[in-house]
C-alpha cells in the first residue's frame, strides 16, 4: 500500500500537469468506488478547474473552486495523465480535461475510494475527520504520543499503524522507525517511555523526509503516476532484509496485527517476546 512518501510523490507529479486544467467530463466504470452521491460526483465536477492538489496522511485531495475530490489509493491504485485513449483494463474512473488529455485511475483490486464534497465539508463529511496528526505536525510531541500510548496494551507496531494517532505511517516505515529507535515491535504500547516517543517522532520525520526525496519505496506493485518509481527501497535497513546492518544477526519476520513485520531480535530486544 502506498504510504506517506509515495502519496506525496503522486501529488507532486500530478501537480505539475493538472493545475489550472478544467474538467469537461467524468467517466465512471465502477460505481462502488464513489462513496458520495454518484450523480453529484459525475455532474458537479464539470467545468470545475483544478486549483490545487494536497495530501493528508495517505489521502489525496484535488481542490477546485467549489469542491474537494478526496481519493485514497489503497493497495494498488494509480493515476496516469495521458492523451485521450480508450479505457484500459482495470481503469475505473477517467477525468477528461479541456486540453484534450485525461487523468485515468487504475486499480486492479478495486479497493480505492473517492469522495466529492463541498470544500468547507472536507474535514466533516469525509474520513479525513478521523485522521491523527501528520508526522511533520508541530503538535506531534513526545507528550502527545505518550498520552496516546499510555493506556494501550497492543504491540507498538500495531498502534503506530493507527491512522487516528499518526497519519501517513504504514507497514514499511513503521518497521524502519522502530528499528532506528531500537524498539521491539512486540513491546506493549503502554511500556514505551517519553524518551522513546521522542525517538520515534524524530526517526519518523528523518525516514519519511529521506523517502520523499527518493520518490518513495517501490516494492511489488507500487509505482506513482506516469510510471514513476521510488528508490528508497535501496536504503531500507530492516524491512524485507535478511541480515541486520548493525549486528549482522538474521532479520526475523513475524505477523503482528496481521501485518508482516521485520525486526532484529538482537537490536530490538524485548523481555516478553
């Protein structure tokens, strides 16, 4: 699933092409992807001009004069800005612009979702209302994170995946953050100290900033718009690795909360593992 750096890359690529373009037609070939009124989605965007594209956590927001089009790529969603052609396999939504080009949304697994709301309803009538703090938000302090963790007995890996606490972090970057912080993914969240919260926040910012510079991480099916692929996978320290870069111990893989989790049992020790 694309995480914060990958979605940021998609946003940046699309902004270069779509700003100030006017939507002339919206073609929907898989209605279940639209989570607000279908007729409003296909009709209200006509003649609307794309003024900005923003990212909140793992969500993309296309802003027009009146509306906000909110999009989540989920597991394998991709956007392609191209000349107008016949819809290709697995392309479920196509936006036609006044310059003759189109934005095509492709999603093999059909997990992606879109919402269209008035701009003033962006943080009330969409899932964005439930998002936690961005990793780069000044409000994300060790005190904030400690307060969110103190009563939770779930593994820290599971809790850091909760988008209502920190939004944008996902499976890959959680593994990297916990490794850099020398914290076992099995640790009960309530045992994490304030200093460890500080370490988590610092390493999250550092890792995500570097991943954004690299265009994200390309693993399995992820590519951004127009086939742009990231190369942060070359800098991963633990996720998908076989050997610890620090102590040379074998990296272990375990399921935590249903997610494959990579960790070093020596560098990320926990007494009750």
